[in-house]
């Protein structure tokens, strides 16, 4: 048995104190074969008459009280004012009265048969309850017979747990646990006149759960799984609902050389929330190794009555848990790269859309001029009357444009000066030529809107806007800041881009931006190889 862990209250089995051996209870249970005494005590000690000797009488089954004749019964003796039985027997049962002066005192004595099968007699048992974790003290002490006690022994549930050759036994003092519950019997052996008598005092001890006690539980699920990576530091937090003095601890088998990296933190003082007491204990695992994985770390809370255990287990973090992260960031990067690429491509496409379109035409060998039944790829409209101030426009329309578009790119232009025979119905002629053309190239100049050209423009605009059969290409040689001279309807054209002629740059190469832009606006046509002597051919022959 553990001794002296905590001691809060004392509890003494045998309470008889010196001086007062008086028994005031009117009903007494005694066991046959045990010494017994009755002391005739006065009600008030002030009236005590030391010299007076009491008279005793006994009555059986409500008969008249008959004076005790002590001489006939050697077992019963009178010592001063005390009636002693050595020992009491079944026949002694009855009511006893003592007279002292004018006072009387009466007891009902019930003698019970000794239980042959037990070390104690149930009727003699006194009961006591002790709160769990409270201090439990068991003392065997008998004051009245102190002088005669020869031996003392203590039994728990009739098994001897300690004994002594003295009148008293070293008291048992401990923190009450549920297993302490039981019958505690003190057996005093008295030696009188060479004869041994036994007195047995039995206490029925019941260990009670304190009303304020809670059943301690470790919080959380029965098994807590924690995913870790090797080398990581881990803290396991075990918390419990408990009573102040309950014990919370981590337990796991410490195998040789293993778990050296595992440490229990010192106790954190318990705290109270909503009248309940909680405590927690941290288990620190430094730099998790393989041996820490898949191992049960148990956390247990104990008190006198119950224990509760919850387990923790470390598992290796599953790799697939990481992949989505990589995939995620990878995917993000890929998406960004792709978007940037698409954006760049878009920008490039916008910048080089003309080149790309031309490339595409060349690549596909597209030719939209074959089936529309038109004779010319473009009708060139320009200020026809030659004046020195716009000589540049004239040269451009009559020489530069045909040189490039016809000789180099293989288009067929309709140039009034060259292709229209003088005389005849000029207006009708122009109208029909425009109708036979796929584009109307207008070479802009300040004085372009002269009467002569106006008809061409209006006819072209009609074709372009109303019949949607011709597209208009505007070419500007000298920078023109103000286009108000153009008719309003021209502004309705969907893509009214004006190609800007840059003399040096545009002349130097057929690959310059101007020509590319112009080609882009011109109908798609398979470029035929440079027709060497085409320049001087009378184009008129092809008309009709
Ligand atoms: C005590 O008892 C004796 C005889 O019984 C009697 O004579 C005496 O008066 C008593 N004394 C008191 C104080 O009662
Ligand atoms: C002892 O105590 C227990 C619990 O209080 C009770 O059930 C039992 O009857 C008692 N025994 C005797 C003999 O009084
Ligand atoms: C008294 O008790 C002791 C054990 O303590 C036992 O051996 C003995 O027989 C008992 N004697 C009587 C008279 O009951
Ligand atoms: C452990 O857990 C309890 C309850 O969840 C919490 O109150 C406490 O602060 C934790 N302790 C540590 C050191 O994390
Ligand atoms: C830990 O708890 C589990 C389940 O409660 C039990 O099977 C195991 O034996 C315990 N381990 C230790 C070392 O107490």
C-alpha cells in the first residue's frame, strides 16, 4: 500500500476518548463472546456523586426490572459504576437500567450471534464514506480496554493487512482510492486472568466520487493522425478535462536508443473555463525521424477511479499532397507564359498583319481576280491636267504606280491617260471602266476635287458604298492636314486608311511598307513573273 501521498482530513475508526466511556445510545448491538461494558453515567456531571454506587436491574421481554444478582454470574462484574461482561452471551440480551440517586439510565442490549463464516458480524458494522482522493486514515484504538490489550490486528475484508503486539496499531493514512473500499476490522485481543478475549470493530468504508469530481477525459479523437515531413519539429498537444489533482502524462514505450528526440514539457498549470478544469501537456518531437513515424504516442489522464488514454500517430506527408502545389504554380506559370506569348503574338500580328496577310496570300496562292469577270485590278484616279505645282502626283499616277504594280507585282491598272481613247463619251467610258475595276486608287492632291475628277470619285463612291463592288484606296503624296475637301460620303468608308507615300523610302524598294500596304489593299492575285516587255504594250487591245 502506498502511504502518505496527500493528507487532507483525518478519520479515526475507534473514537473512544479517555475519561468518557459512557454510552448514551439506548439501543446497543453486541456480539456474543466479546467483552462488553455498561457505564452508568449521570446526565449532568454537576450532579455527580462520586461516593454513590449505582444499582443495576435487568428485565427480560418487558418484564419487571429485577435486581442483578452478580454473585450468580461470574461473567458479569461490577467495577465502580461500570457493569462488565466477560464476555457477553446470547442469554444476556435484554434491557438494563442503572439507578444513581434520582437518575436512571436504560439500554436495550441486543446480542447477535457470531458469524462463523466471517471475521466480523454484519450487524456490528459501522459505515463510513470517504471522498475519493481525500485522505483515508484507519486507526485501531480501544481506550477502555487499553490496559488489557495483548495484540492488535487489522483486517481488510477479513485478510490481515497489519498487526502489532501493542495496544495500538500504526494508523493507515493514505489518499483514498476506489480500491480502498471494503470492510476494515480491528481485532483487539485482551488477556484477562489468563484468558484471551477478542473485540472486533468493523468499519464499512465506501469510497465516493466527489460531487464536484468529473470523469477525466483526454480531449480529441481516440487516434489523432498528424502528417509530418522528416526533419520537421512537431508538438503534440494533449489536453484533458480533469480534476485539479488528476494526473496527465504522455506514455509510450521508450525503446533503447529510440525516441531520444522526444521530450515531455513540464506541467503547465491547469486552467478553469466555465467551472471545468483543463490541463494540457506538450510532447515535443525534434527533427522527426523514421522511428517516430507510425508509432503510438499515448496521452493518459488518471485519477483514483478512472483513466483515459488517447493516441497520436505521426504519418509521413503523402507526396501527392505536394504535387498539386507544384502543378498549381507550374500551371500558373505556364498560363502566364502562354498568355504573354499569345499577347506578344497578337501584338506581332497587329504590327505585321500586312506582311502576314501577304505571306498567307502567297502561301495559299490565293487569287480573287479569276472569277469576278472584271478586267482591271484598279482604276487609278488622279488629277489629269498637268500643272507644275502637282507634277509629283501626276508622275506618280502615270509612271511610278504602273511601274511597280504592273511590272513588278503583275497587276493590271486602268489609267485614263493611257487606256482611254480620246474623244467619245468620256463620262460613260469612265463609269464602265470603274465598273470593270476591282479597286479605285485615288491619288490625293489639294486640287483633286476638280470638276473633271469629281465624276470618277462619285461614281467610285457609289460603287463602293451602295453596290459594294469596289474598294477605294487613298494615296497621299504630300502630307495633307485637312481633308475637308473630300466629300462627306468618303468618310463613311469602313476602313478609310490613307497610304502615305514617302518618296525616298518608298521608291528605293518594292519591299517598303508603302508597297506592302498597297498590295495588302489590292486584290489577292498570284504574282506572275516579270513580263519583260509588257510596259510598252498597248493595253487597249485587252479591253472589251
Ligand atoms: C452522595 O450520596 C450519599 C449516600 O448515597 C449521600 O449521603 C450524600 O448526601 C450524597 N451527596 C450529594 C452531594 O448528593
Ligand atoms: C457497506 O457499504 C455499502 C455501500 O454503502 C453497502 O451497500 C453495504 O450494505 C454495507 N454493508 C454493510 C454490512 O452495512
Ligand atoms: C481471537 O482472534 C485471534 C486472531 O486475531 C484468533 O486466532 C483467536 O482464535 C480468537 N479468539 C477468540 C476467543 O475468538
Ligand atoms: C493546447 O491545446 C489547448 C486546448 O486546445 C490550448 O488551450 C493550449 O493553448 C494548447 N497549448 C499549446 C502550447 O499550444
Ligand atoms: C497506446 O494506446 C493504444 C490504444 O489505446 C494501446 O493499444 C497501446 O498499447 C498503448 N501504448 C502504450 C505504450 O501504452
